[in-house]
C-alpha cells in the first residue's frame, strides 16, 4: 500500500522525466557504441544488419509521429473518412516490400538519388533526384519535429519551440555520431518503446470500457456498463446528439478517397528514408525477410489505431461536452496552456458547448493531442501517461533521424561526391555528411517551429511529393528498359512542380489572401490526394518523352535486365 502511494505520488511530470530520461540515455548509449567509422557505416550500416533488426528499425523508421500521434487523432474526428490513412500507409508498405525493395537492394546503391543517377546515366537526373529527396524529406521531417514539440510542451511543461530545440539536439547527437549504423540500432530500441507505449494504454482502456483486453476487438464490443449497447453505436449517438455526422459514416467523395489512398500508397513506396533501409542488409533475400518482419510489426500499431480513436473520442465527449468549465479535470487545464485545447465561452454560461454548429461551438481541440491526452482522459495511472509521452518521442525521433540521414547522404554522397568533387576522400565525405546533418537539423527545427499544418497533414503532403517525383522514376527504371534519362528527368520535374504548386496554393494559400475552399479543388481532390494526379502526369510525360528520344545505352538496358532476374537471392549481391 505504501509502495503504491509512493508510485502514485511521483506525478506525471516526474514520471515523464524518468521515462524520457531513461529512453534518451539508452538511445545515446547505443549511438556511442555503434558510431560510424566509415562512409559505408554512415550511409548503410556497413550492409551488415540482420533481417530481424532491420525489420524492427524499418518499422520504427516508417511509423512516425504521424502514425503514433496524429493518425488516431484524425480518425477520432474524421471517423470513417480517416480510414484512408490506414489503407494508404499499410497498402503502400506492401507495395514497397513486394514491388521495389528487393530490386533496389540488388542494384546495391546507397541512396535513391544514387539509383536514379546510375540508372538514368546522368548527373542532371541525379541532381533532380537530390532536389526531390530534399523536398520530400524536409516536408516530412517538419511533422516529426512538430510532434516532438507537442510532447515536450505538455509533459515537460515547456513551450513547443523549446521542445523542438530539445528534440533537435538529441537526434543530432546520434544521427551525426552514428550515421545509419547508430540510427539502425537506436531505432530497434525505439520500436520497442513506441509499440509498448501505444499498446499498454489501449489494452487498459479497452478493458475499462468493454471488458475485452484486445483493443482490435474491444472497439466493436458491447459496453462494460451492462447497458448492452455496442461502443460504436454509443459513439454514433453521442456524435449525432452534438450535431456531428455519425462516426461510422463517411463524407469524402469517392474520387478523393481513392486519390488520397493511392497517393499515400505510392508515396510510401517512394519515400527515400524507407527505401534506404533495404540497403543495410547483406542480400536480396534478407531485404525480403526484413520487409515481411517490418510489415507484421507495423500491423500491430495500425490495427490498434482505430480502437484508440474510438476510445479517445468517446471519453472526450463524455468528459467535457456540456460540462461546467469550473469542474473540468486537471488534464484539460494542462492542455489549455499549450494552446491545443481552446475554450471560448460565447454565451458566458460557464458550460462547455461542444457542437458541430461553428457559431455555437465553444471548444477547439487539436487532432494531435488525442492519443497523448487519451490516458489522462481515461484516468489511467501517471506512469502510463508518461509512457505514452516517451513512445511519441521515440516515434518522432526515429523517423526524424532516418530523414536527416537521407538529407545528409543526398548532399554529401550524391551532390558532393558524385557531382561536385568526385575525388573527395572518404574521410572528407564523412565530414561533409556530418556537417550536412547539422545543417539539416537546423532547417528541420525551423519547419518544426513553423509547420505548414498539423502533423499528419504535413506528412501526407510529403507522401504526395514522393508519389509525384520518385515513384514513377523508380518503377519505370526497374521494369521498363526503354526508359531513358530525358523522360525520367522531365517526368520528375513536371510531377514535383505540379504537386508543389497545388500544395502551396490549396494548403498553404500563398497565392491567395486566404486558403481556397475545397469547392475550388481540381476534380474535387484534396491536396493530400493530389500526389496521385501528379504521379499520373509524371508517368505520362516520362513515357511520351522517352518514346521520342534516343534509347538508353545497351549496358544500361542490360543492367536493368539483371536487376529483375532473381539469381537465387544473390550471394553475389553481398555488398
């Protein structure tokens, strides 16, 4: 009893200091023990990572702050419409694992721009690949830094900007010191932390609300209060009472659902920081194994996210809607200080009116806090609340580190080594890589402090950029021997330019005084889904121009043919 009181008396903030401090010490220790001593260690961990370790690292790299923090938050508010993120991101990983990863591993280059430069026998193509990698990575990393800032701002009670800076310093240490070698083994630890942190509160709340310890089954089960009502039916009723659409009904058009899902799928398959993970294993066979392992590990979180969304939404409505502001729980006041929950008492009655009617609604809740606040709303023990904070940081930092390595290697290897100064020494290239990482962290921090949207929206735009630029060039480079440099360069430039224009106009509103309404979207497709249109334009431009220009050299066509032939998992592909 005394021990229990001591544990409870520690408090959320102190528990957060303890758990975050322990995990950060673990990450830094791993980085020191596995620091990179060569460019191969820095770029691809010496290509000596086991399939299991690489699968865990890939899962951590891929499950970013958007997956951990923001996805369930989006589903909480969007309901059925939020399913596009689940379908797009999981389907995209299957596409990457089956269609691209083994072939790219057999090609044996360090980076995606390296593949593009060699496959399309052109430094111009390589340079365009570098620019695309930087645009995708910086857009993506902004979401991760934003996620880090959110966690620190609430649980360590510092402002978001300070939280971003702390995260920058941590990720800078192990990314610059360890390179891919340090990042890989750090991400193994981060996967363990993030999946434990995501599942523990989900299991607790599932038991609390439905009596079922399996969250994936719990959110489709009957309530544990003896009413006989199913949880989803209850949430539909709560939503309708507040004027919202039924949680289980969708409002997006079919074309937008299709476009977003496709953009997220092909964007996933074109993400440079995920693709590079398959260069860290010894053989093609190992790349396939690690892809399968990563998929299984990813499914654990992704199949749980809809349940977490339902639990969080139900608990939040019951806790704050039509409640007296004077009696709101402590967690509400804590999140208010971050500016991520805003109560505006329009009729001065002291009652929180949370309704669909914007003119009467008095409560604004940021999507990104739902997962983080969920354990507090459900009144779980303080250590679980702190555990979720540690897990969110693990998710954000693991992906941020992978993205920073892509940025670093794109500059040092693809730009400096391959184009500007081919005679640079290995030590000079390693120094350039580390300096590039430092600069990249600073830029990423700026975008974390000044993000173009909430975490998942920012990340979704990065997927659109990857879909519009890399995916066609990689697919055609592997499966179409006639594809030449002129077509690839033109396709990438047109695709990413079109996506950038649409994103800037319809998401950031830079060309207008206000962000244009969705009625003005082309074909009714949102900015998050427009990557599928830009990708289609990229494919069209690439193929048409390649038809009217000279064929690739014979040796390039033979190289493409060799990539596609599975020579017994390729002992010769040890690299």
